[in-house]
């Protein structure tokens, strides 16, 4: 699934800001927060990439409702309040406060809070995952299916245990039987990509059979994966028109990856007339949500001067951000960085740090971690 295993740790960091549909926090549908959001109309204005977030009045109202309920020891509201602090919804982001509230709900034996606190451990602390697994095991014992899916993810990415794919697959298969769509998606991904240790071979037919029911039910990730299969001709006959239709459907459902891969079709001229302007607009919109493929492709467009003026500083920055958000190694960043002057590289570092601060990760410990992982990435690449 990932081109560089070290990036898994930073991908977890990115998840807290809602960059992905994976690993999302869980809450009940009947909470005040959910009820407020149900009738909300969102507009796609493609904000500047990763700008500091302004508190939304509707989110603030939801926060105040949750806070009032939480003060009455409503465990569901405490859990929701923790989510809002974690994501910075309706209030300034406060990770420590979020963790404290999740722990409070865990003390009340609330399984969903156990799952959410485990996710916080995996996202924000990046330590040995024994505590995370213990929380997930406790939630699993209480019948929480998604905790089983997350446990599979944790043991797959755990330091020193990256290739525990068999254990992960067993958990995902059981969770899928229990109705976890994320588990089905994880299983399908293994059949598309194969496993590191070759214990699971690529099986596009099996992947398609897993994904098709989810796609028909409107699962955007499944729609995207099947669109990829049509684009590449994996199990199904290559069909750019079908891929375009599916990417468009995912985009219409509000999934940033749909916009990104539509943009790539326009950039390549695959099944549509080549249109760099249209591609750039779609990529900017997807990148504003932290979609790593869109960010990476913007780096390519700035490097090649497609629709925009060639700008190596911006290209280098986008490649570095794509590494931060996940799924990309440091190769492209390193290549472009070597073409820059010392002053230009300093400008890239300055802009990159600004983005990190905008994400709420401005503390020294996190910056040191990011710097250390970047160095480790380059060392790994040099040894390959």
C-alpha cells in the first residue's frame, strides 16, 4: 500500500486533520454534533492549500451543545467533544484535551472511546503500540468491530512487525464478516498490491469481487479503486470512459480523490481532451483537503511548467508535502532540492514549516520527529 514504510508514521499524523476517509473517529448518529451537521450544506470553494482554519459558526454551535452535555457526564457527548478538540472543529485544536476527554469516556467503559483513544495513540504519539493494542483488544471484547480493523492496521505498521500481514488479514476477514467496510477495503488493497513477503499474491478478480458491492452502495473509496482498475485494465477491460464516470461519481459525492484522479485524466489526455487548466483547478481543490496524490501531481506541474510558470521552489515544497501527507518517498523532493540554491532550499524549509504550524504540529518534538524521519527516508533510499 505504501511506497515507504517510515511514511506510515507521518500518515497517521495527517489523519488527525481529516485528510483521509480512513481512520476516522467514531461517534453515535444521535449525538448533538451529528444532528447539527445532518442538514448542513457544504460548498466547494477550493480554499488556499492548508490555510489556517477559521472556526465555523455551525461547528461552534455543535461544540457548545456537546460541552453542555459533557458537563452532565453524558459519555456520548464527552466522546464527541474529544473528537472536536482533536480535529479543531468549533474550537481551537487541543490534542492534550482530546486525549483527556477520551480517557474520561474510556473510564466509563465506552467502547467507541477506547477505539478513538487507540487511534489518537497511533496518530499522535507514535510510540510502541502495546498500549494501542490493549485499548483495541478491550473494545473488541465489547463487540466493537472497527477496533478489529484498526488492530489489523496497527500490527501491520508496528515498529519491527511491518510484515505481519497474515495476522492483519485474519483480523480484516473477521471484521469484514462483521460488516466493516474499511476491513473490506484493506483486504481488497492487499489483493491489488500483493504483500511485502509474497504470502498473499495479487488477485485482481478477488479484489474486484470485494469492491463491487461497496461501490454499488456508494462507498467512495471502493468507487475510486474500481475506477483505477478500469483505467489500468486490471481484471476488467481497460476503459477510460468508465474510469472517468466513476471518478466523477466519487467527486460528486465529495471525495477529494475523485477530483484528483479526474485531474490526472485531463493532465494525461486519457479518454478526454488534454486540458492542463482543468487539471490544475481540480488538483488545487483536492490538495486543499490534503489529498497526497493531488499535492504530488501539483509538484509535477510546477516542475514541468504545465499551465503554470515553472517554479522549482513550489515544486520542491509540494513534493515535500506529499511525503508528509503519505504514500510518497523523498526521491522527487531530493532531486528538485539538488537543483535549488541554498537560499531557495531555505525558502522551501520556511514554507514547509509554515504548513506544519498550520496543521497544529508546531511543537519542537514533532518538528524533530519529522526531520528525523526525513533523514531516515533518505538513508533508506540510499541503501536500496
